[in-house]
C-alpha cells in the first residue's frame, strides 16, 4: 500500500529542477554504474574512471547551470533507488559542482565505492565532497554494503548524515517518516558550495549499524544526525565557527537527543586560509586549546571535541 505522494521526486517551489530519466536507454541505465546483483555490469563499469553516461549527466548539469543562469553555489543532487545509487556515485565525485546530495534508498553502494576509490588502500585526492544525506533500510535487499560505505566515509573524514530503519525500498517521505522521523531534519538545501563546512567522524552518539549481520533488527538509527555548525568567519589566517547539538526544542523526534557528544571535527571547503600538509595550526575551543598538524592535502582534523546544545566557538589559525 502506498503512503504519501512520492515527494522524494518533488523539488521545492522556489527551485529549478532538472530531471534526468534513464528509461529510454535500457542498455546504459545504471548511469554507467553497477550493482552487486549483476557481476557482468560491475566488471564492465568498475574502477575510478567515470563511464560515458556519467559524463553525459555532468555535461547536462553544467549546460543547464550556464544556460539558465543557475547560482553555481547552490546546485544539489538527489535520487531514489537507482537514482540514489547514481546520486552517491556521481555526486560524491563532483564536489566542485554539487553543494550537497541526498540519496533515498540507494540501490547499491558499489558505484560510489568504485568512483571514490573506497576499495583502494591509498587515499585519493578529489574535490571536497558535497554534504551527503543517505537513508536506507536494513530490510531492503538493495542496501547491502552500507557498513562498508559508512566506514569509508568516516575513515576519510567525509561529511555524512545517515538514517536507517525497517522501511524497505520506500520511495516517499511520508512512509519513511513513520519509521525514522530524522530523515528531513538536516537542512541540506541551505548548504552553499562556496562556504566551509564541518565533517563529523567517530561520534560517540552514533547508533550501532544493523549491517552486515543484524539486518533483521527492527530498530531505527542514525549517524551524525544531531550535529550542527555555523561558519562565523573565514579569513586568510584563521577560520572561526560554532558547534552545537540540535536541541529537543528545535527538533521534535522520537529519538533521544544527547545532552553532550564527542566527535572528531574536520573542516572542509575552507575558502580563504591556505593550509598545506604538515602545517601546524593553533586552535581554541571554549576553555580548551591546542595545536594540530594538517593531514593529507591540508585537511584539518581536531579529535574528540565535546559538543553540547550550547553553541561553543572553535577558532583555528596560523
């Protein structure tokens, strides 16, 4: 029985929308991607290099941005099922185009894993990926491998808000919200590509994933759902932002929001401060302070910061 109005496919009234439909090209309809149920397709399309269909998608998106004078800092990608797989596989790789992406019950994580090099032992330097929203159901056969996907995103300090529950391969928010009411709690359409953002990893408040061995579990869960940030200033010699947990006053949910949680904090898409690998920077966070050495490609990560509902200012500078 269908519940709701398939609103995963609807864009906000004040947005332009480009719908890319694959059904006329059955032989190429996985966006050049792949999935675990088709070994031949996976073998054909695996690897780091995008397939022709992916290039066509990105060429079309860029043409529309130019033709219709779309704000290039506010371009977003979303998809359901196979479109969710394409959203992850194409969207994550193109952080220089998309501000944020949202995947609803993606039909496989293989596309994203291959294009982002998640199966490689060495890290690969792509543009900072877009903020990523993903919700999948443990009782959906297409959701296999999400344990590997979440781990890869976490280990690479990529930005992920992940929600799950036993809602099957649902294609509308009304049905999913009955199982996990957090799926629309993060305002992903407010993200701008020309603003720094925070990626949270190793958070103490994350729920235990049901993948791979407990997929009959009926509980719902989340990764990073309660963290928020605000960029205060982004200058040539420092960046200042505030961190907080969303409060029960501002988010009505069946989940218990912690009073405090710890997480590693990585700053991506910094606009003005140039940071090279191995640079040493100073940081101040409330009453705490310290030094941090930038990682590969100048990524700044400060481990185990305590975050509460009361906003606290973090300043990082040279």
